C-alpha cells in the first residue's frame, strides 16, 4: 500500500517505538498532524510554545533514556525549537525534532514562514537533514533515531517540505539497516588502553573518580559502583552526573566546580589520579585549567574522542562505550583500601561543611530543598531551572537513583524547569516529579501550565521566589559593587492567583514552619500544584569559585554564619 | 613533509550530500580553526568526494579539527597526513600584461617552471602553472613586474605516496555497522 510522506513518518515513528510527541502545528507541518490524528498510539501533547515542545522532549529523554520527539511548523515554529535543541546538544540528550518546511518549489524564495532551519541548527544538532523526496522519508527517520541515540547522543532535526509530506505516495518500506558509512560509534575499548588505565588506577595513592553524564547515558551505574567499592575510590559526580552514584554512599564525595562542595574541589586538587568517566571537563568544573588538579594524572574514558585533550590532557585516553569499558577494566582493577586518602577526604569534609544550612527563622531556599529531600526521601525526579535554585537543588537534594536530577547544564537555559518537568512526568508517570523554579525562569515558560492542566500531568511546581534574578544578583553582589541593575522583579504576578486562573491549587509559603506541611499537602493533592515559596532574597550560593579562577580562590560561607 | 611550521594537511572522504561543504566550513568557523586552503572534488568512488584542507595552527588545533571533522556524520574518513610522505599540488592561472617587447622575456621566464601558456591575447596572456605553493609564489613574483592582471589559484590537493591510503588514526575508528546496539526498548532506568 502506498502512503503519503506524513503517514510514512507516523509509521516510522511507530517502528522506532515512539509513544509521545510534543508539538504545536502550523501550515507547513499540518499534513503531518493530519496523519497523526489517525495514529492514536502516537500520543501528541499540544504545548503553548514550541520551546516547551523541545524542552519537554528533552525532559522525557533524560528521565527515560528514550529518544524525545518534538515537532513544529516551519519558520517561527522551527526557530522557537532552537533553544531546546541547543540544550539537548550541549547535554548529549537524544532527541528527534521534526519540522515542516515550505513546499519544495517555494524553497529559496523567502516564502511565507520559510527559514533555513537546517542551516540555523547546523551547529546545535548532532545531525540534520532536509528530506527532499518521499522515498527518503523512512530511511531519514531511521537514521535520525539511530544517530540521536547511539554513541554520544544528541538532537537530530528532520526538515520535511509540505509537498513531501502530502504531495506523493510511496510504499512504506522500513529499512533494516541504516546506511551511514561516516558514523561508527565505538563499542569496546582497545585492550592496551584499558590495561594502561588500570595500571594507573592500581598505582594511584590518591585517586578520585569524576563521574559524568556518560555513566547515566550508558547505564553504567552498577559498574561504577563496583569499581568504586572494589578499589575504594571516592566518587565525585558532576552536575549532570548526579544520580550516577548514590548521594550518601560512603564513597560519594560531592559535586566539583564553581558551586560544588569545597571538599570535592579540594579532593581533586590533592588527587594524584583523576578517573574521568563520561565527563568533559567543562570550565564550570575545572576553573582555570593551569591550576586544575595540578598533581594528577588523568585516565579519561569517553565515547567521543574529540573530548580527549580538548580541555585537559589525558595521560591515558580510553575510547569506548562506558559500560563496556568499565566491564573490561573491572577484572584488572585491584582491591584497595586507600585508608589514608579516604580519611583525608573525611577531614576535608569536616573542615569544609559546605552543605550546612545556618540556623535562622528566615525562610531559606536551601532549607526548602532539604525539606523536600527528606520528605520525598530522595526519590522524586527534580527538574530545575538555571540559577541559584539550580545549584541549591544540586547540593541539597539527596538523589538516590539515576536520571533524577534533570537540569540544563551545558546551555544553562532558564525556563527549562516547567516544560522539562512535564516531559519527565509523561515519561515516568510512576515517579513524583518536582519542578524547582526561580521566579525568573518560571515566567519564561509558565504558559505551559496550561499543558499540564490539559493533559493532567501531575507535576508539583515549586517556585523559590526571591523576587530577583538571583544568580545574576549574586554576581552583582560579589563582582559589581552591589549594583543591582536590571535584576529585581518588582512586577511579578501573584503566582497563587495564576495557579487559580489555570484551575489548579496554589500554596503560598512565607514561613519556615509551613514548609513541610505545604510539601506534604502538595503531594497529597492529585494533579499539578503550584507552590510559591517566598524565600530570603539576599542569599548566596556557597561555595563559589569565581569564573576562570581556581580552588585557591574559593569563597566559602562567611564563618560567623556557619553553624557546625 | 609539511607538518612542520603551522601548516597541516588534512584529507577527508565525504559523502556527496547537499550542505556537506557548509557543515565543514561552519565547523571550522565555529571552533575558530583557520583554513588556508580548501579543495573539493569527486573521488574514485561514486557518491563520495575528497577534500583537502590546509589548516593553520598548532598541534592542538589540528588534532581538534581532525576529530571534530570525523564527528560529522557525512564525513566518512579523515586523516591528518602532514607527517606522511605526500604528493601535493596547487594550480594557478596567471593573466599577465604583454607587449611585443616583453613577450620573449616572459616565455623564457615561464619555461623552467614547466608552466604553459594557455591563452594569448593582443595585450595579455594566461599562464597555467602547477606545483607547490612556493613554486607558484616564485613564478608570480617574477611576473609581477610585468603587470599581473588577474591571479586565480586552486587550493592544495594532496595524496599519500605509495600503496597506503591516507591513514586514519586507528583509535578513532572502530568498525561498526549499526547492528546490535541497544534500541529504545532495551533501555531500562536501572537502580544501583
Ligand atoms: C534564557 C536565559 N537567559 C538568561 C540567563 C542568565 N541567567 C543565569 S541565572 C539567571 C537568574 C535566574 O533567576 P531565577 O530563575 O529567578 O533563579 P534564581 O537564580 O533566583 O534562583 C539569569 C538571568 C540564562 N541562564 N538563561
């Protein structure tokens, strides 16, 4: 039977096991929607802004490990996806974005709603394709998913002209192979590299593991835990690696970098070996490169060879898929105790209690997160925006499972908190999902509360409302003479009335004593709830290593405030 | 050998797909790599083209450039052949002013370069010269005093001598044909 291009897209999505598509229609993509309505197995979630479609697909992908799918029309629909796509690229999130394009004869004539979206997204996609023939549709979809999910995952965009979607018919033939001679993601690592790496690990006196997003992507948590426990190596999890190793495990040594725990950054500073697993030495982790881990050799395991020596020179690079590589390494890694080293880290932890929250009657944002962590027992999926609340959420919530902190790390896109949480809940209906927002970021995407309502997506939206663009204010505080220019939000809406306007409950919390009950109340209320925590405005995220500096310039919470 | 100094020769085998040149050029621009010359053309294999790049920069830059190129899906193979024994050529067309008085002198001058006169007009002629960049530069320098009206140069094309193809650094490439990798269904959010 011959199908239209649009029907072929739908059939192909079914073959790829797609369950849900986030999107918003328009002229050029309408033929796809016309076909989609005949495929109830493909759940479509209508958003209010295409950025939310891409970010929801991203949240879905991070929470489930499956490929997130979003769609938009040509022109403004497609460009609205761009921020969400860029975030997926930076954080290696598997995503397929499908955009409608003006019909082929109209391409290149500045037609209505024509934008060169493959051109625009060239640097923010792992790959993209303009599909120019109906017979290319099925292979293109198959290739897109294959590229998105394998190797180092990333977003792939398919731009399909309207007349390819609807003009002609073609038999649906699902190719059994992709034809991508230039794409060969690595699997097992070279045996020599593995044995050299293990030799370094076995010789090290003060090793640390830096566990990144790669552990989560390749589901290598069991192997990571085995490695850490067998050789008694402390594990530091990067922002995106949080959840790859249980918080609270005796060997867990926090998060490194700009707002990481002091003991984590100091441990790296003192280490003689970094075992870097699926992480990319972002500048937020390393600070000034010349002062980063000055005494350490580096074993760097990654699936992307361009990460080797990009920021930090690897003594031994090991190219391969992490789970397989760790499987190869484990038998060669010797049992160790590293007693002195672990004791040293415990001392650092005691001397630099980065996570202590000072005693006060004021409502501190850190306190809200600690309460949330305790009450949900570290079992919720936490989706954050970008800013102070993001760092506190990384610091104060005790994540127990993989893929439970979803955050825009590389791009740092405010507004992620609302749509990504929707995507996460759609993908993991079994988990409690909390969106942790700043009042700034929340207002970037809060229009998609309607999407939560319409689809009854049970996300709890907690706004840590400090009435300001907090993280920027913090920089003004530290580095711009407290000139709080353009960071105060004096015209914020009443978020409780806003929730009411959407027909969902809103809870305002102004006092510390109400925090626990309000969290419990929200949990007991089925469906979306908005919680507006009016938190102290002038609260800083500590520790802080200023951008481009080193652990030696780390600022810790001023001593008088610190209560041991 | 041309790996010394700051010039590196990289060759790539790429799929003949729309936009492949944009991808490559965009990558170089975005990552701040400097291309001093670029040549593209069909290869011996249908559907595949060969590109030769001359990249300016230190070892770090050329290492990153090679790896980032390799990441492009449409790029099938990349090799930095700067340290190999290679043959490399550029071609130039030089249109130079001539008068009856200078004609003989120019012809004589061109001869040792094994350059060819490919067009002769009333007041100018076009000289075609092939060789290394230095050779072309040298001829250009000699012709300049006569009045060069136009210069058109190709980028460098390069090939490794002997049997070997441009060696792709082996640790970058592991043969894999897309079979047997985990798909959506196989993914489980495991616990520890
Ligand atoms: C889309 C976008 N625009 C601007 C920024 C720069 N920025 C980083 S943090 C921040 C403040 C965020 O404020 P809010 O969401 O209220 O969170 P808070 O820091 O107060 O917790 C800004 C403006 C950004 N990260 N993303």
